[in-house]
């Protein structure tokens, strides 16, 4: 997590003060204006009316949290894929199996080798 600059300046070596400032920064509400399509607005308002969210702002915040979680999951999966690719790239060529050899048995079992 990136340290807020203001928190970094106020901390000056005090762990408690730093934690308090981060908490204040994280929970600080910022007013902004958003525009929605009628469809999105109607859905959001239905969610509020049905008690799913206390306010429209809470609904938007929940949607953003979901997007942030999804983005973090995507990053983790991409890193895992990168690791697998690096590992495979490090495999010596002599350890690779010829595709025809690898699929010959299953092709014979399925009767595909006659074609």
C-alpha cells in the first residue's frame, strides 16, 4: 500500500501517529459528481430501496471495491502465468516431448490415427 505523503510527513518516526493518519486518510470522504445512464441509475436506486445499500454512494463504493478486488485477482493470475511461462522457458529443449508422440496413444485409442 502506498503511503500518503501527508501521513509520511506527519509520522516522523511515530508508528501510532502514522497509523492514525493512514486511518483518517483511508476513511476520508471525497465528494464528487457522477453521471449514470438511466438503466444504471434505476438499478442503483432499486438496490437502495430494497435495502441492499443504505445510500447510492454506498452502492457505488461497493461496486468500486468489487472492481478493485477483481483487478487485484487479475494481477495475481497474470503473475502466476508469468511464473509458469518463465519456468517453461527455462526447460531445456531436450526435455520437450514431440507432439505426435504425446498424442499418438490417445489418437489410437480414439481411432483417429486411421484418418
